[in-house]
C-alpha cells in the first residue's frame, strides 16, 4: 500500500477496535488509581497517586506507540533486514537482565536505569510474534516441500523462552510458548514435525529433570500449587491472596460497593493493582464492571481473529493471530488465577493491570492490529473498484 497517509487511515481505520482499546486502557488507568492508593501510602509511604502517575505516563507513551504502529504499514516488518535486526537484538536485553538485572518479586526480570524501568520479556513477546510470522510467511512454500525449514525458528523460540525462564519467569515463558505455538499451528508448518519435536523435547526434559528439579519446582511455585489445590488450608500463607480475592468478588455482588469503596485493597489483597486488579473491579463495580472488562477484552481478541481471516497475505494474517492470541492467553491466565481455576502465575490483566512495560507493549501491538485492518480494508476496496472499472471497460469495448 505504501505509506499510509493520515487522510487514508482516518477513512479506512478500524473505529470499533480503536475505541475498545482506548476505553479499556483508560478504564484500567482509573482502576489502577483506585486499587493502588492505599498500597502507595501504607506500604511505600508516598503519595496516593504514585502508581497512577507512573501508569499515566506509560499510557501516554503507549498511546504514542499506538499511533506510530497504526500508521506504519505492517508489511515493512516482514522485510529480511528488519527480521534480521529483531533476530540479533531480541536476546541482548534478556541476557543483560540475567547478568545485571533488577530483582523484584523473586524474579530478576527488570532493567532499571534511575527512575525508569523496563521488562524485556514483555517486548520479547512481540519480537517473537513478528519474527515467527515473518519467517514462516516468507518460507510458506518451502515449508510444504521441506518441513525441516521450520526447525530453526522453533529452536530460536525455545532459546528465547529459556532466557525468560532463567530469570526465573515461568508465567511469561508459558505465555510466549502458547503464543508461538498458535502462530506455528496457524502456518504451513507440518503438524507431524511439531509432534516429533514435542516428543523429543519431552524426552530431553524428563532425562534432565533430576539435574534441574530445584530450578523448575522452586519453593515459590510449589507454594502456588498448594494454594491452588487447597487455598483454605494455607489461608494464612500461600492461599492468603486467593482467599481474599474470593472475598472481594463475593462482596461486589451485582453493582459493587462503589468506585474507591473496596475493602480488600486495605492490605488484605497485597497485589491489588497488578495481578488481582479484577478482584478489586468485582468488589467496587460488581458484575457490571467485570462484564464491561470481559466484553471489551473479548471484542478485541475476536476482532483480531476476524482481521487475521480477512487479511489476504500470510504475514499479516499470522501477525494478527499472534497479537490476538497474546491478549487472549494473557487475559485467560490472569482471570484463571484470580478465580482459582488455575495456579497463580503473576500475569497482569491486559490493558488494565498496573505495569508500564506491559501497557506500552499492548498498545503498540493494538496499533499494529489496527494497521492490518486498515490496510486490508483499503486494498480490498481498491481491488473491488479496479475490477469494477475493468469490467465496465470490457462492456464498453464489446
């Protein structure tokens, strides 16, 4: 399509998607303030809007990144030089984190420079989505004739996952694996090849388990598993957060206690503004607030898959699938942990939870999704118009 002009984008943009993303992220900004104001004063001895201010600047940066990626034609990302850049640059901050990273919540996952901090694993998600989508789309014909062409991208993905796991951040690693598998399964990659590689990886994992058992099954992970299986037995320890999440959800009822009126955030729910922000939403805004978030999240994810289906080229389709899968998988894991359906993994709720790196990444990804939608609509309408003109000229000539 070439460079997308402002007038063109405004004409063919995806209004429903943009409105949903902005509504959800702004709602998240409000809820971060409500959920964090007590924590900021009591635990961190600072102003009540401390976390809100940090998240506000992350939202501003994210909104700028959204506009930037919405205007940059997504096909540029499939270029060989760009994919090579992503390939060589993506592991560097992850390696830096392992050597010099800042430790918080039992994981060395942060690069901290003065007041600024970033979580490279979050951006590795988008990097892998772009890299795998580009490589698998460019090799589409080769993959059918020679399935082995998919092995190198798969091994590279496992290498990135290993770097994330060593932080250790098993939750983010599992999300990355799930996203990448969604992209790979949606491509022309041989399913039989994936089964063989899965069996091989399983055998290697079992053989190495006696040597890596302590790294894989840490005390923190075992405690989370115990609290998931029987939270009330560990009510004063590992099950404390989950039980208070239940209380928050139960207190909210249909309409909730009112915005800012929640009780569980007063020290009972330690991670109220991050992992458990949905529990605060349930307590303060009730079923209506929860439904609002779920409807918007579901719409963004489903809209992404519709965009992927409409997109005529393999790269745009895989890119849209990867972004939609990232948002959907992350939301499912967070909500599953808050409600006790799955063990807690420390995964934030997309667009809503506190976390600058996560919010900027998601806004940037949503901009790419909006661009795919706009470019696809533009090309389809111009193709239809061109075909119509050819048909008219043919009739006139006849």
